[in-house]
C-alpha cells in the first residue's frame, strides 16, 4: 500500500461523509462555511468547506469505514489493510494530517477553486438599487400580512 492510495481514500470519504475517523490517527471533519458579505458590503465571499483535524486515538472499530475503503481499493483483506495502514502511518503521519487542509490543498473540494469572492463596484449602480429595495420591502411585508389576516378571517374564522 502506498501513501497516494491512503490519501485518495481519505479524500473520497471526507467528500462523502463530512466526518472520517482514521484508526491510530484522529478524526477529519468537513464543515460548511456559509456565504458572507464583507463589512463594507462590497464583496461577497462564496460558501466553502473548512477541514479540521482532531488528533485522538481512534480505535480500529471506529475507523472501520476507512479501513474497508483501503481494503477495497488495494484489493486486499481488511486485516491486511489495517496492518499495512499502521505501518504506513508510522512513517507518514505528519504529511497525512496536513493533507486535508483546504488552504494548502484547495483541490480537495473543487468549489474552493471555482468559487471566488465577488467585488461589487459602486459604479454599477448596485448600491443604489439595494438601498431603494429597503424602501418597498417593509411595505410588501405589511401587505402580505394583511392579506394573510383577511384570508384567515374569511376562510377559517367563518
């Protein structure tokens, strides 16, 4: 078993499950960071994923999913995959822990590569349109509430 096979299994499992427990190593967690505006409202930051690693002693049973994926990819038994993983981990643990850091490896989640921040310029008139929308939005909310109250009164109350 080589390191690239373990990396590929780890990458696939994080994409599929958002949480992967790796025996003798720890847990990788993928959490969605929602889209956001900058404080001056001139930039939109797209949603992205942040990978975090919690170093802890994960048992073989807890990391069963990872071991089974390794065994399937290497076409070996789960027991042999477990033994080879433990041996491989001894020499490459630091490299594997750093692998799923999206800042250093954005190709893990392609969304991080294709979605870029958007700059809104004042010249395009977006700022004026946004400020005008705040005028009619409360009026629309009040009108919808009044319609809902009338519908309730005529349809349900009688």
